């Protein structure tokens, strides 16, 4: 760790999980478990869906979750850990690894630092999203990256009305609209032309997808704002939060987005200026 801060308490009880369809992750998991046990750490190893792991995360019997995989694995880990404030340490075995802390070859040195208390915990804002039809709530989600309202099978533009704290903001003619966190600003919102926000920002970002003769720029809302997206469309449209299974949306349906009471917590060993350095490096490797 680059900053001179007092050591934090080292984790004593660790959940170690991996992506179920990544052979490399399944192969690496026993090696990490053996290393941690040699250091005197109590380790529970398995998948996020295993009863022992999921129960321990809900009841916060673990001090830390170590997740092996890519950004999808990290997203699923956040959904499991955020309600009980369990921090996550990611070892990237995927492509980009925006959320992970270590590459595959760095895990031994990195975990050694964590076990010595040389780490800090980064807190990131999440969203609470609700899909409403009139007075009926059809679904709700805790979201790390983004909510997306997008057209379905019909190749026609959506008409989407955005309101902020109940007041009109803009009406979009577009393929869709992204409501993202600062974390999500490097995901779908970035692909749609939105700005990159530092991860510590607690703002909602609205970015249209392929806007036509309407507002085509991303908007960063003030901290604490509540956004409502209203669909005006006679054909099928879809709602997806953090890339999970899509909900069908109908004409007049509303998506309500606000700051969640939950936060994502990531264990970091790198200095606090890591974000833009890592992001530019990963983007240049992919170009």
C-alpha cells in the first residue's frame, strides 16, 4: 500500500468463491485456500450459491469475500455482500477486471499485504431501482452498475421522459436510456458515449443510447437526486439492471432510481489514485 496509514485489522474468517464456469478459477481456488490456512485464517471455499457461503454472508460471519473471476463475478459478489457490508477482494481472471484488485499472478503478494493489515476499504454508491405500473411495484433491485431501459424486438425508437425529483428534465427519442452509478460510468454508459466518473462520486448519470434529434449528451445529476424514467411506447421494451434478466415494460411504466441504503465495499491495496491509472492501462490493452 502506498499511503502511510495505520494497519487495519487483518481478516480472520474469509469466504473464497470462484466463477463456476472458469476452469482457471476452480484450479486456483485450492492454492489460495491452502495459502490462507497456512497463515492461520479460517477459510470457507465454494460458490456464492452454496448454502454455507450464502448464509455466512447474510449473517456476516465472514470478514472478507475473496472472489476469483471477472467483472461479472464481482457484480454477483456485490449483490450477495452489500446488504451485510462484507468487503470484497477480487482476483481478476476475466478480460477487463475494472472492479478486481489483483491480476492472477499478484494474489500471493497482495493477500500477504491484506493479512498484515496493509489495505483500505473503498465504498461505492449503489442504486435502488423500482419498476412501477400505476400503483403496482413490479420489481425492485439493488444495482452497482446501471439500469437500462431499451427497445425490444421492434426496430423503433423509444420515447422516454426523464424526471428529476418529480420535475421534468428531458424527453428522449432513442434506442434506450442508461441510469448509471459512477462505477457504471465505465460500463454500458461509457459505450453509449457517457463521461467517466471517479468511483467515489455519489451521483446518478443519465446517458441516452443512439438518440435521434433529441438530447444526446450524458447528464450527471446532483448527489441525492431521484430519477424517474417514464416509457411512452406502443411496442415491447425491456428493463435490465446490472445485466440481470430483463423485465418487460409497457407504455406508461415507470422506472424509479435513487441512492441505495447499501454500498459496495472493495478491499484495496493500491494507493487511492489507482482508478484512472488502471483504467487507462486496461483500455489501452484492449484497443
